[in-house]
């Protein structure tokens, strides 16, 4: 019995959430960055401009980390020695279902 068959609907929901996050996170980062810079420029204070730039950089780093999280998880599972054979195949099927919802069986 395939492990993903029983949880397929859950993985599909998670896949849709991931797809929405891939779109919304960059929009939110750009939006908040523009608002911060607009406020800093209107205030004409060098300290606030530097602060808003630092805030934007931290938000971008957080956004990039969110996108690389699945790759890190996949890398960690690849390092585990006992992770082979049937378990790896089931994991790849479940992982594929999350990242490409249209490819779910």
C-alpha cells in the first residue's frame, strides 16, 4: 500500500498553500519594502532610510529561506543512511504531490 494514497488530499491542500505562498511572499516583501522606503523618503531622515533598507534586506533573506526550505529538507532526508529503497520512493511521490499538484495520482 502506498503511504501517499491515504494522505493525498492533505498533500494536495499543502501543495495549493505552497503555490499561493510562492506568489504572495514576493508581493508582500516588495509591498512592505516600498511602503517603508516611501515613509523614509518622505521623512527625509538618513537614519530611517538606512533602517528601511536593513528591514528590506532582512525580509528578502526570510523570503529566500522560505523558498529553499524544501530543498534543505530533501537534502537532509538524502543524507540519512537508512533512507533508501521503498521509503525513498514513497517520499518522492509525496514530495512530488506537494510541489506539482497536477502530477498527483
